[in-house]
């Protein structure tokens, strides 16, 4: 699963990150959420892979969006 994450900077602005790299920075929180969801949805539609958007919460991570893979599960039955 590909994960996009929102990270707050020391200045209080928000960054949209993937694999630890900041893709977009200096955003207000609503704009960062919208942009992260849009980028995640676009990647899911182009690649067919599972993609999610997460944001750190005070006690746990908050999942803001999830786009499930359209590929069938090919694992073994238990």
C-alpha cells in the first residue's frame, strides 16, 4: 500500500509527504487534506494500487482516505 502522510512543520504549516519526502509544503490544513486526497486518488486510478492518506493524531494515526486495490486477492486460503 502506498501511503501519503500529512506532517506539520515547526511554523504550523502542513506538508504532504510520500516515503518521507515532502511533495507539497507550506499549506493550510484543509488545503493539505484536499491535495493529499486528490494525489492519492489520482495515483490509485492510474496504478490500480491501494493508496491511503494518513495524518498523525494525538494518540494514534488518523486515516483520512483509503483507495482499495481493484486487483483480486491471490493469496492462499487459511
